C-alpha cells in the first residue's frame, strides 16, 4: 500500500533508492500527490527504472502526521 511505502521512507535515511516495480508505482502516486520529491532513473544493469526519494515535502509531513507516523531525525526535512 502507498501508506506503507511512505512509512518506509519516514523510517529510513534519505536519499533512499527503490527498484521493485510495485514500490515505484506507489512512489509515483506519492510524488503526484505532492508528498515526496522522487526522481526516476534507468537502472543500468537490467533496463528497469529505479526511484530515488530525496525529500519529504510539507504536504507529505502533514500526511505522516495524519497517518500517525513519527517524523524523526532519520528523515530529512
């Protein structure tokens, strides 16, 4: 689910790179909603796309508060 990937981003350290197609689909949704700054780049080894999350935006922080996730020092503002 999209909320689960958002929680993974919050719990991780940025920048964070993703390679799984379903994760990338969810990250596109979160980027389109304005919650995350995400870049999508070709992954050289097997012609897939990777996603790199670089920032949680202010609307993303509001969504995190809504879903009840902590926004600690591991996620950059």
